[in-house]
C-alpha cells in the first residue's frame, strides 16, 4: 500500500509523497493502484479526475480523500476575467474554441430520449456563475438585454402544478452563447456587477470525478466539494454521466461529499453507452420503451450481474442545485445503499423539462436500499422506474417537493416504510405489489395501471429475468399509515386515503375464485379481475377516505396541523394527535405475514434473503406489540414535536 499526497504547492514531476506532493489529483489517479490512498490537501482543483485503475475488493480499494480538516474543491469550471461591456449591464467574453479542448459545452446542446422542452431554442451543457450562483440560459441576446422576455408562453409545462421553487428574481440573471468554427462568444447580464472584479466562472469540463473507462471497481471518494460540471442529459436509454460517477463499475463508496451545480446529474451510478445511446431520438425507428427493454437484455449479454456491477454505497453527502438529478442510475445502481444524504433544489431552475428529473431517479433498482435521506425542494423527490424489485425506501424525510415519490412499472416486492411524505402531492403509484407500512402521508396520491408496457421482473436478488408483465395496479399491502385529507388535487386521479381500492378482493384466494368463476380461458380472464388490496390499521384524518373493506382503522375530521420547520441545520416536525388514534388494533408485520406479490412470487425480505421484522420506527426506536400508526412510535395525545433531521 502506498500513500500519495496532492497539494496546490506540489509538482506533478515529484514523487507524490507528503514532503514532495503531486500538483494535480489526476497525476495521483494515474499512479494509484489497489490498496493505495490518495490524500488531497486544501485548495481549489480545476480538473477532470479520471481514475485509471480500480481496487480489487472491498479490502483492497483505492481511496481518494480530502485531508482531515482541510477544504478541498474540485471544479469543472474556469474563472473568466476578460469580460467586455456590451450594452447596459450586459457583458461578453470571446474565447477561442481551443480553450475548451475536445469538449465545448457552449456547442453541446442538451438532447436525448424523453427530453421534451424547450423546443424553440437550444439549452447547452455550459453555464455561467457569478460568485457561485448559476445564471439562466436565454433564448437570444435580446432576451439577455431584456430578461423579462419569454416566447414560449407564461407557463411552461412543468409549472402547471407549482411555480418554480427558486426566487423569481434569480431568473433575471441570464446568459446567451453563439459560436463559429473559431471562437465562442458568451453574453451575460450581470445587473450592475463588474464580472472582472467578481468571481465569474463558466463550466468547461463534462465531469469532476469520473473514469473514462468502465470497470474501475472498488473506489472510495470521501470528503470533497465538487461543483460546476457541464454534464449532459442522462435518460435510461443512454450513457448516464454525472459530475461524480462510477461509469459502470462495482463497489464504490461515495461519502461525506458536497456535490452541487451539475448542469444535469450530480452523482451517477448508471448505464453505459454500449447498451444503447439515445437511439429513439437518433433513429425514430422504435419507441424509447422498446430501446429501454433492449438495453436490459444487452446489459445481460455484457455481464450485468451482482458479481460485476453495482453494490455501491452513497452516504452522508449533501447534493443540491443540479438541473436533472441528484443521483441517477439505470442498472448500474443494483444492490446499492443510499443513506443519510441531504438532497435539495434538484430540477427547480426549470430551464428544461423531460421525464427523467428527480432528486433520486433510478431504473432497475434491484435490492437498492434508500434509507434515512432528507429530500426536499425538488421537482420530484424520488422516482423508481422499472424493475424496482426488492427496493426498500425507509425512514426518509420528504417535504416541499412538487411531488415526493413516484414508483412506476414495477411488480414488487418493494417496501415503503416509516417515511414522512409531507408535501401536498405525496406519490404516484404506477406499479403493483408494494408494501406501504407506517408512513405519514400528508398529501394526495395517484394510482393507475399500465396496460400498454410489459416490463421485466427478476428471480429474487439477481439480475436474471424471470419474465415480463403488465402493471394491473393493486396487489398492495397498506398497513398502519396515517393519511391526511385536504391537500389540493393536482390531477383527476388525485385522492387522499385508500378509497380508490374499494370493491377489490382482500385476499389472493378471493382473487383466484373470481378468475376461476369466469371459466376456462387465458390472459383475458386476469384482465377482467382487479388485483387484491391488503389494507388495515390505517388512520384517516382531516377528511381522508378509507377502503370500504378495511376492518380496523381510525377516521377523524381532525386537522393534526402538521408543520415542518428548519432552524440552524435542525428540522422539526410538529403534529397534534387524538388519543383514540393511538388505540387502533395494530400488529408487528414481518416477512412471514406479508406473503408475496402475485406476479413475482418473491418475498418482502432483505437483499441477503433474511426475513424482516418491521419492529422499529423512523428513529429506530423499538415498537410495542401494538405499534402506533405512522412513523413515530412515541406519539402521545396532544402536541408532539420531533427532531426529524440534523446536519
């Protein structure tokens, strides 16, 4: 094992020792081998670090770490000091294209599958920053001079439910670019600031820390601030780059970092290009759905398995101000753990819009564990799409999001337990076979079948494909949650509570009897019978409606007056509770009691195949024999205040 040091006062021709450190992290990344440790000392490193080697196991990994107590920043940007005044508060810089090397973000237009808006003008992967604050790209130079202009209407499609989450005055700081074969011009409205006297930066590199080859396994990245990368749109049918990412590898640990201002995605644990790259957009031969299905089978052909890919740990990071995703992944995310991260301001600039935007957006999140994260002020908090089999979302705090969570075209088993869903719009359940246990749901929900897209399911705890199926909706287990009414309905399907399951069978046996009663047949019989609903022990407050066949519940028009307040890095939740709500007949659920979803026939169990007993609450407090509904076991009648997050 060797220890390499990097310092702003170093030299890349040195030995890389503590006494004679390297100048760049990239030099250390060329030298480091399995078991080596790269220690980076205080300073601002403007480079793309691309590890040339990986470790060989969890005990022989390559570690990149900021020196203890020292602030180390890796930036994908450069400071620009040659701005010239143009008109009023508008300035420009003219840069030779050679300045950008082989990647010019101001010629790179965001594009790809499921990127929908804008259509009248391009959005580039470049960005302009004034004292760390990102500007908005304008559609024309005239719009930079007059930043209140807008040609595509007053309400872009993403704002039909909610206005942008950033302050409106932020959008007045705009920039525009044009280029030819020789130079790139960038214009920006600095509103009275002199950009040559301030910290004015533009992002020029696609990544901050990202291997340029796949299969760089067992790397640890710890304690850095990384910012301002010109990342590109990352749908599940394309290469999925991030400001920091693994590039189709196994066994990374990404911890204690501050990640922000990626044009698109912050951390990537996603797909690589050889299994398909925006083929729908490029060819229009087949829909994106079909290419995504093909990508799954192509990945299997190149060795997509637990033994070769995934099993990453992403913990204790702060991720914010990214345009598309805080964390993104398709297939490369399998068997990973994402816990104790603070993720906010994702997708809230609304410069562009597509169907792949969320604080955490994962496809094929097989056995992924998303535990105790704070996700707020995002366009969508978490989106689990396709094959979220064995996925568990537990003890997370969601609030002030346009939507908290979406689960789509998966067949279960998946688990949502002990979460706080405190936004007005809690989740879209476009799936089946889920367990919803002891959650606090303060807003609306939407549930729909998907009868035009058959999607894969797997043999338990593997990537091996067992079959494909439509999503009939239902087959959900909904126990001991607290539902609130009164939130505004965002769609015709929006509701509060569980009454849209009315009329469904309450057991698999009853469901089978209904199918058999239709006589001999095939798939058409199953299309005519609604899947079961397993619902009991829930509390319905403030007008939320209950499932008509629920045996034990509590219904009250009382408003618990739930509030979430953050003070000095501490977030508190307050709520009022009636004594009778604490007396609902409840029980401790376990793997043995929950059965299995009809389609996958897999168990609600841990990734290592051990059973789960759901006997702890949001704070990991032990629950009693008759647990309290919702995520907090220590609720008492009257006022309650809990510290639900602390930096």
